[in-house]
C-alpha cells in the first residue's frame, strides 16, 4: 500500500546552536512558571521567551520548552547568569536561549528559576515505571519530559524482538521507503545505489512515472534509520504516530468535530466532517486519525482532489486505498474503489460510502491485525509482539505496509497534534504504543550534506587516447608506460558538471606508481579512480652525438641507437610508443641523419604511436634506406595488440584469411618463420594481461 500525497508539515521543529564562541550547552526543560504562559495563535504548549533583558517583549513563536525538544542554553561568558532588573520577574536572573522553529531562529531570555536539566526529571518512580513498561534507558529522558508535561499520558513499550539494523535493511528493499525529491533536503536523504540513481544519465530513478519533476525516490539507509527510530519522535507533536487508532468513546462528538474541522481548515474535505465522525463510530477507528490520513492523502485546497472528484466511473477514494506505486497510482486507487464488497460498502460511488467504507477497510486490515498506530501501518514490525500476546499474527514482519512515504507517520501525527491543541484536547488521557528494538544505536540522525551526489567519471584518457571500455563504476586501471618515454598525460570528464576533478595533467614517471584521479561530488562524496602505472621495456642509453669526422652510415647509426633491424624491418619498440622515440634515437645516434615517416597508406606521419606498416626513410649524406616498422602482435596496423588481430591470425591459420608482408612478420610472435596456433595464443594471453609479447 502507499501514501503518495503529502501535506506540507506545518510544524518542523529542530533546535540548533547559532551563537558564536559558545563554551557549553545542555538540554533543558522549563517547568510551568506562574503567569508566563504564552498566548499565541499558533498554539504552543510552551512558555514565553522575552526578547529583551527587562523581560518585557515576548518572542512571538512557539518555544516548546516543555515538550521534550532540545532548547540550547548559551553560556558564552556574556549571557550566562545575567541578573534580572526586576527581581519579581526573575529572582534568580535569566539566561539567553535560542531555538529554531519552521527554519526561523528565535533568540530571547528565560528565567533561570524555571529552567531545569531534562535529565533531572527522571525520578526513581518514573525510571521504575518506564523500565516496567519495557523501555530501555535511552528512552527515559524524553519520556520523563512528556510525562511531567502531560501526567495523563501513558506509554507502553512494544517489544518487536527485531535487531534494529536488520529492520532498517528490510525497510530499504524495493519501494518500501520512498520520499519525494522535494522532501529530501537537497538530495541528502535519497539512496544512490544502482537501483536508485542512474549515474550515467545523471538522474534519480523514480518509482512513480506520474509525478513529473518531483518524483518519489528511494530513501537511503541513514534516513530510514532516523524515521524508524522512535526516540526521534518522542515530543508533543510527533508522538501521536504511536497513538492507538481505536475509537475513544469518552471524547464528545463536539470535541471530535471541532478537531476534524481544525484539521481540514479551508480544504474541500471540510464538506465531509460529519461523514468522518460517523466513519469513526461505525468502524471503531479514531475519526481524528481518519481525517489526518485523508488530509495527508488527498487534500487539494478549496477544490476536490483527483481521488475524490468522482470522475472515474463516479468513484471516490478518500484515503488512497489501493493506490499502489507504479504508473498513475491515483487511478489504481479509484479502480480499487470500483470493486464490489458490501462489508466495506464498495463500490465507493458516493463520498459517504467511500469515507465510511474506507474506514472499515482500515479497521479490518490494520487496527484488527495489530497495526493499530500510524507508525505500525507504515512499519509492520509487530509480528513477535502479537505472538507474545498468545495471538496469531496475520502478516509477517515488513509485509502489508500501508504507505511507502517514510515521513507519513510524523506528518499525520503533526496534523493530529494541531487539531488536539487547537481544541484543548492535548492533556486528555492518551496511550502510546512505542516500539523498541534490540541493538539500537546510541542515536540516529539525518544527513546534513547538501548538493548533487554524482561523483562518477564519464571517461578517462591517457596520452590523448580514451581508455578502451572505460566504466565509471570501475575504479582501478593498469597502464604500461615505455621506460624510454616516461611521460603520461591523464585526462578525465565527469558525468555531472557540478563535480570537481583533481589529479589530471601531465606527469613524468620515474618509477612504478599509482596516479589517482579524485572526483568530488557537489555534496562532498569522493570517488578515487586509480591508474597503476608500470614502466616497461629496456632502458636504452642514448649515445652522445658523433663529431662530424666520425659520421656513421645508416646501419651503424641504427645499431648505435639500439633499434633492432634487418634489411627490411625496424622492430623492438614497446607497444604504444610515440613515433618521436624513433626519430630521437636515430638523430641522437647521428646528428647528420634525416628521418621521415609515413603510415602504411603513404601519408606523412608526424604524430601518433608507432604501428606495424609505418614506413621509415633514413638519409645520411648520399645514403638512403627505407624500412617498415614491425610491432609483433599488431597485425592490424593500429599500433595496438587487439582482439581483432587475434582473430585475423586465427582466420589465417584456418585458411579463411591471409596475411602477407610486414603484417605476416608481425604475426610471427615466436620468430620461427611460421604462423602457428602458439602465435595467436600468445596474443590472446597478452590481451588478457597474462604475459607480454617481446618486441
């Protein structure tokens, strides 16, 4: 099941330290100071901060001092222990406080009299209560703050019997945990494994083709761990994802309707408030939860949303039930509504039938089966807990999960919270079923990275030639460099224009080494591509140029240069050597030598690598000789030992092709005057890197 439509979270609370030169900070809880309660339209349950030292002007915005969230108390030597100008207002002085609410930072002063460390609230009685309820110590502090602020609240531990990391892994499979790109804090919360991010095309892989420029994508494991960890949501607002979904008959219809209307506001859904109340009564599901769920799923402002406009054969679906992932999930939900099942009032061909029938379906499939909180609807981890109650679970762990949006439980909780506080219902008696896992980490947190995550290379080149078969997923490459021409130029192009590349350029290599091309994504993730460079060949000592009176002939010059030769061919060059090697060796051996080069087609060749079939003409005085170059194993004239050459030799042996002249000579890698199977096998081994061919 899924939950794809997301209401923007009205409340987003985080607390941060934003004053320079801070020397210390601690979590704090504010007790209820007489006469200091904030009268704010936003419905804070906290108490006022003051924006000046005289405690006159109130900071407008919720303070949340008594909700279990962190308040940073600054002690930077300037604001700590400031005496109060009015002892009747703050007899013990006041302290400077900052907090962040809806991405806005508020600063102000608070009476020290009412400021306590949150840990001080864990009395022996509360510790015993929490321990007996099944909670580990890491839950105590936040539960103590909540219990102190709301004595009527009750907390029950649901022992899942599941290893926390194993649960995270299971929730990361396939499309179980999704977020819209816009919900992912600049991409930091999204997965970038092969099934989630297409690095070659530089884009995320969506799970829903109908969401346009803001698709649903897979969350990464650290994000899943954060939303799966109940301790991150033990505060006034988000704890309602652990509230039982069962209908509470002790709450009056008037209060419930007020809450429903508070949830819907000016939304089109307000036209059906009475239907949601009736749905709760008939289905035994909390109607406030049903309203929050519908607001989450299908709200569309003052006009009806797609799921509730009746345009698909007159069908309605107020909870997006059956709107599974894939092509056009809303259509799937309306198709589901068109089925026939009178027990849940299907087909849902009127708004009332859809609202009430959908609530019955939720009860039958979730409340009745033990997934009776928003959290357990999203994360089905109750199998072992149900067994411990001597009951038979209907579904295995991780199966039958209503939604893929991992923010949905907290978003629904925020909506429920707002309706409760706006209708003075926050301090009623509520029971919260809070999951506990084994091997829980000390804490989980969301990534604070920002920026695009692609740190892959599109290609990488060496000495102007792209590495054949380059694959951005492969980070290690080997390269043989001629010891007599030990200069290498490395180039690279990243897939993403936002990535930064380091380690490219021209380098002189004096010994076997590894050069690293470092690619840093915009978000700071680094990928290192390594080129393992091996110097090959025999070092040729270049003789000093001869004086004019000792001018050598062509044969003596070639022998002095170290170039192997016979009447027809020049050979002994390392594969991939630049043509400048030939010219340099000959002219260094005899400064009077004039060397010209052409390729096998007769075109002058001034740059590039040495290849079989190249024609070398040497003139010394009145003597001129012409040779052809042989690179043993290069029978294609490319200067490389390749699979194409291997196949050509094999076809020659089989009689389906023929080689002649210099190419026949290049094929005889054994130098025995014959082209045999041993020749192409040696070429094959060379291509695979098992052996090398002696030149």
